């Protein structure tokens, strides 16, 4: 049986570290505040382009923001 993985994100943690509100981060990368909220709540799967914009704005790598962990 193939292992199953779940993507986890640390977007909220990185945003708070920078002192940004959801609206400020959204304005920086050109999306709505609702989009940021959905990403932080793992209810929206961002495109790779959006992931890269998030990483650049938050001065993090993709690996810092998004990673997978094996489900048990």
C-alpha cells in the first residue's frame, strides 16, 4: 500500500512573524484577504505561482511554508 501524505502549511506563522495582517499580506501579493484566510485554514490549494509569491513576500522558502507529512 502506498503511503499517504498530507500537506501542512506555516503561512499564518510566517505572516504573524512579519507582523502582517491577512489584508496586508493579500495586498502585497495581489490576492484577497479571504484567499489568505482559506490558505491558512488549509481550505484552498494555492497554485505554485501563488506559493512562490507568498514565499517571496514572507522571505521564506517553499519548504519553510509548505511540507508534507505521512499519514499514519
